[in-house]
């Protein structure tokens, strides 16, 4: 493992987190059925990313 890998992983997770947060903001542009289908998936992924980022601080 190179010394930059944790930093690169952290950066990638932050980018994905931003994309997911944007997706949550854009849900209001979707119809109710799509919102109901997408919101739980996005929220679950957000939780996983936040958990991964929190684990990197240890």
C-alpha cells in the first residue's frame, strides 16, 4: 500500500459524498414514486460513506 492510498480513498469518498448530497437535493425534481424509490437508496449509501469516512479518522 502506498502512503498516498488513504488520502486518495478519503478524497474519493468525499467526492462521492458530495454527489450523493446533490442527488438528495435534486430529488424534489422527481415525481413522488421516484422519490420514494430513490431516497432510501441514497440515504443508505450516504450512511455507508459517512461511516467509512468516520472510520478513517481512527
